């Protein structure tokens, strides 16, 4: 029979002793010390169990965030450029939540209080204008906090994972083009001509809006990684003169 403060795994198995909740919690919360199983410093890079588990948690969080961010109904409601980037933001915030969860699990809830304090400071004192930049600011702050706590291996994992997500998301940024001054009564024909060029160029069209009254069309789309804005602009100029308009660009 296992003694108090320990757990037995089946008859005849060895008894693994765990510190009681009072002991570990008091040490973690009030003495500022990590739980007994935490490996700090350079030795953490040899802690294969933690590294695999941490990567699994981050990947799961990213997938869960993507399930909500890339919901099929989301595309129908996008009409502004910043909304095109929101699915990426959801994924990054899910990863931030996973980072905080791992840190709290390893060091106790006092870390959560510190993180929320830092989050409030970033939210109200930072000068970033975009949600995407705010997310990056939070992630690098958490990576620095985790490194300061001694979980250097986890800080490296966070940075590498975030670097990969940023590369995946931001190498194909969203664009919006607004075409005005179209030939009267030919809005749909003009839209078809521009849509054809975008698709031939390999662009992923997120949303499309027409305004026959204002003789204006808008497209929100993503450029393929192999291309750039200058190449696409040159192709748009090949549209027949009677179907072309004045193109105004906006990048996310």
C-alpha cells in the first residue's frame, strides 16, 4: 500500500514518491523555486521528455487555434485587410496560451501573475499599431521571461517554433487592391479580367467585392511565395485598356 504523498502503479510495482501538494506548492509559490522535477540551465537540453512534450503542446495549441481561425465560415465575413490576417493571429495567441500554461505548470501560478502583469504593460504601453506586431512582442517577452527563469531549452523551443510560424504566415502576406474609374456598366467584366490575372499569377483570393454604382471592385488576396508585388503589377497592366482602372494597393 502506497504511503501518503506517493502513488502506486499496479500491484507489485514500484512506488513513485511525489512531494505533497502543500510542500511543492509552497516551495514553488513562496520561495520562487521551480518544482523538483524541473531541469534548469544547459542540462535542460538533455531533457528529452520535456522537449518532446513541450513541442507536442505547442503544436496541439497551434492546431486548435487554426481550427477556429480557419473556420470555413470565416472567409465569407472578410471585407477588410486586417481581417485577412486574423486566422494567423488566433494561432499565435493559442501558442502564447500554451507557453503560459507550460510555464505555470513548471514554476507555479506565481508565474501566471507575472505574465498577466507583463501582458497588461504591453497592452497599454506598447506603441505597436498592428495585432500581428503585438503578438510578436508578447512572444519575445515570454521567451525572455522563460530564459530568465532558467528554462533555456524551452526558451529556444519557443523562439524556434514562433520563427517557423512567422515564416509560414508572413512570407505570403495579404494584399488588397481597390480598382476605381472603371468603364461604366462594365464592372462585372472588369472584375472577371482582374480575377483571371490574379488566379493565373497563383494568388489565393480571400474576398471580392463589387460596387456597380461606384464603378469599383476590391480584391483581398495572398501572393504566392515565389512572386512579388512588382511582377503582379506588370501583369495587371496587360489587361485591356477598356477593362482597366486605377489600382490602389494596400499591404497587410
